[in-house]
């Protein structure tokens, strides 16, 4: 065979081999395309569906009745949707505190007309560390934050009260939703399940979201004449969760950091002690924690002068009954009482606020104030033996359950 023939033969083999390789590559590409399409189409479909339903209320998706207008899952995911809302709304006024703030103070109240946009950053079961971190998150997203209204509660300073399960450091001080939160809330099967539950809830129950756009929760309890049942439950919760209360120095330091941060940034900070019903104070007394409560107030006013609405006053001593004007349960007050709090601390329509509702506490008057509360308590117990006895009975019931 001549050299030319050998070269021609070799070239022919090469071209045939290359053709076979190209055919194999084409098969692989088709396989990969089919595989990726099979895998991605369902995933993308789940993502689009979850964003459309938006069960957590974080994507600002359009809402429709009997589809996604009500979002009951937001109640369990406050720390998620409120963190993301801050990145979008960038409020100049924020409310910080526990569920009492979440349910009691409406940021659109007329006393705040010149302080908008305002947002309620109250978080169920929050301690002061979580409160501090959400303040830092708000500042990161709004350099011109002007007013912080801080609701303080005895239970927020309990050393035994850790960060709640929904708390995530990774999403704070960010200016948009994190990639991790995006993946978890868009493509996960857990979110798909919650989307389905959201649709089902909209078909059978509510035609409105349980939260206003300003972070304030609509009243869900206390509107069905079942206050006595709710009171018993909330008092029992105190004995179950806070029976071994220990005042946390770290949480007091967190409060100090909040004060320092606001001072450094030129942010007006107004603090108040929430007006829980007096049966909540009676639970503290029955648990043997009254002296700790008083010491807590002493420590707080060393750090920050505050308005105290937790006295045995004309609002907090409302008799316990099935239908109550001021309270949802022993811990949570209604919006009308929150409005009175804002009236007092912002000097707005103060003529409408009962004279005994709200005392401005400083280190100079703390001892006389505590002595007055003790005297008022003794008068209340004598005048309301049934309500006082109710707390004792619930305490005994909870202790009996623990021994079984």
C-alpha cells in the first residue's frame, strides 16, 4: 500500500472515530438535558407556587380571597417575616418588645402620624438579646432611625429564657433576604406543605391576614367572650415557664447596650413596663418572686428611666370575667390600652389617660413607687379575693401536674 493510500485510510478512520465520538456526546447532551429538565421543572414549579402563595408573607406577592389573603403561618414565623419586612419598609420608628407589644401597640395610631413609617417589631417570647439584635438590624437598614419605643417585661429578663427557635443570626443586619432563607422559603417541601395549608385555611376560614402590613397583629383572641379561659391558660403558662425565674445580668447588659446604641446614634428611646393584668403580678407573687420583680425594676431604672404601667391601677385591675374590655388574657392587653400607653409616653391627648395609669420611674422615685405598689396590692387582694384565689388555685394545679 502506497503512502498516499495509508494516509487516506488513516484519515478515514479518524473521521469515522470522530463522528462516533460526536454521536456519543450528542447522546450525553440529550440525556443531561432530559435529566435536568426532569429535575428542574418540578423544582421551579414548586418555587413559583410557594412564591405565589407566600405563606410567610415575605415576597409581597399579590393576595386573593380564598387563596392567600390570610397567612396563619406568619404567627409561627415572626422572626423571619419581620426581619425581611424591615429591609423593605425601612421604618424611622420601631416598636421593640415581646408579644405584649406585638398584640398591643398599633404603629398607625394617630399619636405617630408625624413619625412614619413605623413598624411593630414585637416578637413572641423575646428576650433582651433578641430585642437588641433586631434593633441593630433595623439600624443597618435605616440609618435615619429616629424613634424606638421599647416595651419591657419581667419575663424578658429571665435567665432561663433563651433565644426562640425561629431566631437566626444569619438573617440579621442584612439588607435583603439571605440566600439560605430564599432557598428554604421557596424550594423546600416544608414550605410547599405550608402553602397548601394556607390555601386550605383561606378556603374555610379567614378572609384577612392576621398581621397588618406594619407588623401589628390583628386581635385573634378575646373577641369570642372566652377571656376567663384565656386568663387561666396564660397564668398557667407563667407557672410552667417562669417558676424558676433568675434575673439575668447578661440581659440587663443587653438593655444597657440598647440604650448606648440609641444614644450614640441620636435615636430617641422611650421605654415602658407593660400594663399586664394584675393577676400576672399575682402569679409572680405566688411564685415567690416579688422581691426579684422589685429588684428588676431597680436595675432597669439605673440603666433607663421608664414609664411603669404595671401598678395596681384603674386599667390593670379590671375584674376577670368572660368578656373583658381591656385584656385578651392576663399577659396581653388590647389595642385601646396600647393607645393609652402611647398617649401617656408621647404626651398625646393625655387628658384622656386615667391619672393613675403610668408613672415615670427614675432612681429618685423608685423606692416610693415600689412601696405604693405594695400598698395597692394589699388593697386589691382584700377587695378582689376571688381573682386572687384564682391565681393560687392555678398554681396548685400546675404543681400537682408536675408531681404526677
